[in-house]
C-alpha cells in the first residue's frame, strides 16, 4: 500500500506533502515529500522517511533515509472501464537526498485505489490573450506611444 499526497508550485518549486507505505509483511513507514516532478500523467517524488512503525534496514526503510517514488495516472480506478490501471513503484531508501526526483517508468499495477496526477500549465493561453487585450486598452487610454 502506498498513499501519497503531494503538490508544488510551478516547475516543482516548494514541494510539500506526505507519503505512507505499508507492506503485507508488516514493514510500515512514511514521511514528508521533499521533491516533486510532474510530466504529463506521471509524477516522480522523493520522500524523507520520518516515521517508522516497522523498519526494513536491508531495503533502507529506516528513519532519516530518502526514497524515490513514481506514479502514473492512467485514468479512473480499476473496474470502472479505465484503459489501464494506475502504476506505481518506489526504490530502496538511501542516507542522502537524491539530486533529483526523476519521472521513471512505474511498472507495478494498482489492484485498488486511484492516483491523480496533473500539472497546471505554466501559462494559460486564453488568460494571456485576455490580459494582452486588457493591457492594450490601458495603453490606448493612456496614449502610450508603445502600445
């Protein structure tokens, strides 16, 4: 089980959120999101492990370590007619924070649940066109020679 809730500003600035991972074997841990990259329907995240109910030192799932997580949003949850299930994957923990949170190819299909990944466009073309018209009106009313 992987629960993740994360967001950031444009271009991955100010990433925030949390994650929680629970294995059937009882290994259970979570923490804060410190990096977020979104490309189309996929997200790459880096989590800092801060809370551990049951550790797995062999995989680096111990307090203070970092791990990369990838998710792919392929539409509605399983059983609702989605073309493919959402996908997920995460990597063993490591002591230092990775230099990036790449969007690799997650490959483990979800059996239940639903990931939602979306990236707000950097510019809203329709809004920019409206803004351009508004600025032109202001410039015209002000007799701006450059307008």
